C-alpha cells in the first residue's frame, strides 16, 4: 500500500481524507483508514476516542489506551482519532457506546456493515 489514501473512497463517495497522523493510524499506518487484502479486521471507521469508548473496548478485550512500545503503539486518549475495526464500532453502536466518526476519513467499505444514517448520526463536529 502506498502512502496516502491509495486512491480509496470515503462513505460520502469522495477521496478518502486522512484520519490521524499523530498518532499515526490506519492498518497500513498511512494516517488513512485504507483497507486491502491483509486487513482482516477492516480498520475502516475513523473514530474520535472517548474515555467511555476506550473503557468499552478494553472490556471487550481490545485495550487501546495502554502504550505498547514494541508495536510502536503510543496508547490512545480521549480526543485522539483512530481507524477502528468496523465490527467493533457496530458492537459499540449496539451497546450505545459508539464514538463519533469523521465521515470524510471513513472508508466506503464500512457501509457493508453499517448504514450511512447511523454514521451520520454519530458524525464528529468539524
């Protein structure tokens, strides 16, 4: 996967915008929520972390807040943007714990698992 969005599209049908460069996110660590054959988790939803969601994710076995230097993972805090697995976001939605999303930076393939209306209802400000 090349740097950048790799010509991929967001849920609005436009070029996929960056999610976060600091911390560097994306399955391919390009800052974009790009996906491809190696991304079995489908890290396609650009989400804005909250304490509530981080605690929810940890309770489900995915601790996103603890740094893991050996994987060059800084640990996330509230306010950070991160490319989440779409199935984790849907799980959080069903538990009323879904974090806000950045539509322009959320990959179009997320729509195979979640309705655009649900994503729009959780759209991050600005």
